[in-house]
C-alpha cells in the first residue's frame, strides 16, 4: 500500500544516516526494482522529504511519479508534489 511505501521511504531517510541503505533493504527482502525506485527518492529536496516523512503531508502524485520528480531541480519539486 501507499502508506507502507511511504514508511519504507522514511526508513530510507533514517538508514542513510546510520548504515548502508542497500544492505538495509536487502535485509527486508524487497525486489531490486522496488529498492531502485526508493533509492531515487533520496534525491528529493530536503523540504519535500520533511513534509512527506516527518509532517506526513498528503502527496498529490503517485510514488511512481514521485521518483521522476526527484530528477527535477529542488526548487521545482514542492509545487509538483503537493499542488
């Protein structure tokens, strides 16, 4: 579900400070494709990550689309994610 996926994205944020995120995901038995998609979320703007993970603000787009937004400049991301 979307909530579980957002939870995994939150775990990714915490893991990047503690351990190798790839190792952490391997321990969760997730598919390579799914892990690859979540790792792209690491390129989201810090304010977007904070709003999604810490404040749990609703996202206006799908997780799939969120991965593509991560490739945009940081100043453009909030409008694409939350509007």
